[in-house]
């Protein structure tokens, strides 16, 4: 990974660094996991109530798209009672590539009855951290050092033992076949311990007043209640009219299925020694005609090597080259470039501070509550936050059976979701709703010779 090679032995005594990013690895063996996967056809939370097919159509050619990623996104600690799934679709037409609308993301959610009231009593994450700091040390529970193994059986650095399948459930007596439905979703960064609200007895007259106030609010006209959504300054999009799905024979051929049955938290090599300030780079122009042509080519190579964002992206993936997805709800995406539309949108909002001074993003999350640059949720107006991104290795898994050399050419797909995990309008508790979320695609950069980087 180190971009600079020297004889210095500094840092050799340092160990590996573990980040909050959970890496998902593709496998043909489903193991205990059959929901989260690459390719195949989507499986909906309610097979009798699929989303409108219009949500899975290419916005350019209007053809039905194919599934790239289906992810079990349940976060019981963050959203109790919420069944969540994330879907990412892509158009197969070559003429639609590199165009906005050829890749789309959906979020499916089903909220159990009564869960909305429970979630309303949970304080925001920021308030939780402040409350924990104010609590005495003996009352603050310390997370175990091998948190990944404790939560979902994934072996992490320093763990004496680990399950062969890091997505396996922790309880030996658990009968759930879905490893993501365990106490905590392995594709989630561990949130702070929730602060249990202390019930305070209230006089009966006040409770009666509260109930009467709730009845009055419920009796208000719906249009007036919608007008009170002061925080939603986004234009309200009308619900997508339902469109039935065509028969499977009339749908485009899906990509082969690879299950995300293995995962572990990202580990990074020790920080390499910094490049000394007096280091010089000599550009050899020998063999060129008059030294002009070779110097220009070498200068292009040098300028390309100075693309820090892409180099960081490549170095980071090289340490775990078989990762197919990167997951950290509320974390920061790993940018392929800072000069394209997505990079310019997200780069200014990502904190550049670093806890270890290694430039590896350890402990860094977005500082504006939802990656700032992402467009806000069009359903409730809340900020969107980063949840998952696909890496180039996912392309290799999806196109493993294809002989064509002209496959998908994106560098990464970044998915941003509503930080409140809101439900679609008009969907009652216990029913499944579908909402389109933000998909930021960073395409492979084309070199001057027409090749890809």
C-alpha cells in the first residue's frame, strides 16, 4: 500500500489498525446468509406487495434494470422495529452508461406497529454521547475490544477465535437463518449504548390533557398537518404511480448471484513513513525524440500519480482487494475522485481530521449529519447519510460469466439514505413501503489514449 519505499524501519512495531467500516465479501456459498447478495432477482420484504416497476426502470431508455446489490439493512439498535432492505439497480444498455439515471437505489422498510412511539423516545445520537459523558464512569458500559465477534461472530484483530462465517448469529440457540437479523446488523457501525429513558410519574389530570391534545392533533385536517412540516424545505414529489412488474421471461437477464456471506471490519497496515521533504523525483526522458515527446508522456504519468484521491482509493482497496461492498451507516464514503460531480458534491463535507494522523479515515464520520452534500430526503426532508458503497471487485463478481471486455465501468457506487429511515406516505404501520434513495456514481476516468483508469 505504501506509496513511498524507503529503508526506514519506523513504524514496524505498530500493529494493524481496525476501522469502523465493515467489508462484505462475495461467495457462491450462501452459508447462513441468503438475503444480502450481489446479482440475482430482488426479493421483496412482502412478495405480494412489490414496489412499482417504474422505480426500477432506467431513466434514460426506460428499460427495466437489473439488480446489482440487495442488502439486509436492519439496524435494531438504531431503528427498533424497522425491517430494512437496500436495493441497487443498473441498466444493461451500453448507450446508457455514464449517464445520470442509469443506476438507481431503493430503500424498503416495514415498521412494526408501535415502533414509531418507541423511536420517538430515543434521543439523537449526539445527545446520547453527551449524556454518556455526563454519566459516572462506573455507569458507562465499556464496549468489548472484540466488538465484531461479540455482535455477529466476525473475527476481528486481537480475537483469539472466530466463527468460520463472520455473519453467523452469536447465540447458539438461535434458530434464525438470517445472520443479519441478529442482535445487531454486521453491516452497521456500532452505535453508542442507548440511554434508557427514566419514566416519571405524571398526575392524572396532565395525562388526560395529553390524551385530549393528541386527539385534537389527530382531528386536524391532513393538509394542515402536512403544512406543519417546517423542516422540509425540499419540493414534495408526488408518489410514483404503481406499475406492475412484467413476467420474469420478459425481464432482462440477471447477473449471477454471489452471496455476501462473509464480512469483517476493515484492517489497515501501519502508517508508512512520510516522504522526506528533500526527496526528489527525477523524470528520465531518455529514448525520446529530442526529449520533448518523452517528457510530455512522463509529465502526464507524474500528474496522474499526483491524484491523491484516486491513489488513496486504490491503496485503501489494495489492503483488502476482495472486498465487494463497504458499509458504515453514518460514516464517510471512500471517494474514487474529488474532481467529478460526486466528488465535488461530497468532498467539502467530509471531515479531513484524523485521529491517528495516518490519513486513513479512522474514526472519521461526516460532520454535517448526512454527508451534507447529498440531496435531502424527498419524502420527509431529513438529511441523507452514507450507508453503503460498491467497489470495483463487485463488477468482477457480477460479470464473472461474461466474456465481453466492455463491462461496467464505474469506479464506485455510493448510496445515501434518509437518516431517519422514514416510511413512504400513505403506508400504514406493519405494511411495506418503498422509497428511492440517492445513488452517487463515480465512473472510471478515461485517459487521453481512451483507456480506463
